[in-house]
C-alpha cells in the first residue's frame, strides 16, 4: 500500500525529498508559496499546491491530517517553520519531520511536537569530514550524538579472518550488521563468515569505539 506524504518547502532539500519519494512510487503533495517552484514540481509530485502553510484553515482544506507523514522543509524562515509545525500538530498530523537551522530551532521544534528533526547541512558536513579523514570509510550515518553506522572497506589485515576470530564485538564494543561483497549483501553474517579484501563492513556502535577500531586496524 502506497504511503502518502506532504513536503512543505520546495528548496533544494525539500525538492530532493519530493523527487526521491516520487521515484520510490509514493504519493506526494508538494507545497510552497512560490508559484515558480510549485510549477516546477507540478509534473513531478502527485499534487503541487501554492499555499501558506502557516494558515491552519488552508492546511485543513488540503486534508493534511489524512497524510501519513508531513515533512517541513522550509528554508531560512524559522518563524514559518515553527508556526507550520505547530499548526500541523494542532490539526492532528501523526508524523512530522522538520528541517532545523540550528540547535535552538531544534529545541523549539521538539517542544511543540515534531517527531523528527534533521540538520541536513550539518549532517552532510560530518559525513564528508569523516570520509576525508579516513580513506577506509565509505559512508557515515549519525544515529545520535554518540552513535553511528559506518561503511568500512576491509583491508589486508582483516582479510582471511572470520568474524569470530576477530571478536570485534568483545574487543571494541561494535557490531558488524552486514557485509557488502560485490553485488551481494550478507545481512547478520555468521561467526564463521570469512572476510575478504574489499568487503564493505557495515558497522554500528558508539563513535568512540568505531574510532578505536579504525585506528587499531588501519594503522597496522
């Protein structure tokens, strides 16, 4: 069954979400106050509407409450972002994700009921920094302030060993939840799975433990 989404704010962030959700076959209503942006997405989204998202009566008339998930991707107008989130909460929208400009903005959004708050620029900056610092890290996804999922390329030091012989969980406190090998993905690999050079290990754990593992293994 298709999920139905609303994306409010059609800047680079909101626009990319609309495109990605549409490509995945989801029903998407795209909303912005800029007529040019609405026209741009009229052929991409299921529905594209020019509307003021801070007006409760307008949101109700669009049937926002009936959608599964609303993403507030408003750019630099923090006041509109907060008011829109507040209106959505009062209408009774069950799931609201909001783009935050800074930590203070996030704090306000959480207090008024946003289910999820994202910092796309900050998070992308951290991912890029992580990739630059380590040649072995392909990708990095922050789960919280202290925990992450990281894709690490296996080197000669790891190759030829099984997961049980490396005993990574006991020694470093991290877990290998999957292994990408060529076009295959081994989910929840068994203890006797032997690592090969070039395998991509998908590791989850505390940042401090992941860093300790990287330094130990890739400084050899």
